[in-house]
């Protein structure tokens, strides 16, 4: 039973190491010609940790709760380990293939309206408050003509990640 518990604890330690040293085994097998893409994450550290841990704990449970010997306990542990490894592999693939929404870009600002929060002089920069993905964001703004505080503006061009060119809205 001590060997099985040792394997279970070693699997947990290996799982902790997989969090610290993410992608180590993938890097070892990366670029091996015949094996390239063959395992596709099956030899990742979390998968191996799940297998070893369930092999140990599953074997210890069978050995401690039944009168069966070491052979059946090992077989049960291997089956439980394969199941845990497979589930870990599927979960990690699902997480790695998860796509998030597209991040907003500066070009998304062109054509939006906002409000001047710091007056824009004719030859310098002021500040405008725009909504980017529903969130208020303050940008540096320049305009060909002076624009007073509180005026509504229209974004004509994105100059940089934090600056826009605007024109006042005439109503």
C-alpha cells in the first residue's frame, strides 16, 4: 500500500510542478520528426501527473478496502489512471482551443462620438471621453480648430493607441 500512496503523492507533486514548469515535456518532444504531432499533448506534464496520481490512489483504495491482491489493485489503478489522464488531456485541449472575443482595436473608434473633458486648443492636444466596448476611456485628442469643454465630438482618425483626431459635431 505504501508504494501506491507514494505514487499518488508523487502524482500530486508532479501536478504542482506542471503548474510551475508549464510545457516542459512538450518542449522535450517538440520537433522530434517521427513523433511530431503524434501524441498531441498526451505526454504533457498534467496528463502524466493525473495518470500517476490516480494509479497510486486507485490502487491504494482497492488494496485497502478489498481482499484482492496487488495485481488487481494495479490493474484498477491503471484503468483509473488512464481515465484521469484522458480527462485531463480533453480538458486541457478544450481550454487551449477556447477562443475569446476579439479585443477592440483603435480602428473601432473611428466614427464614434464622445465628449471633450479637457478643452482642445487649435495647435495642441486636449482630452476626450469615448466609449470603447461599452467602457468609458479617456484619449488625447487634437482638432484643426479649438473645441471647448463639454462639446460633443466625432472621431475622424486614430493617431496612436492613446490619441485620436476629432472634429466637433454640429447640430
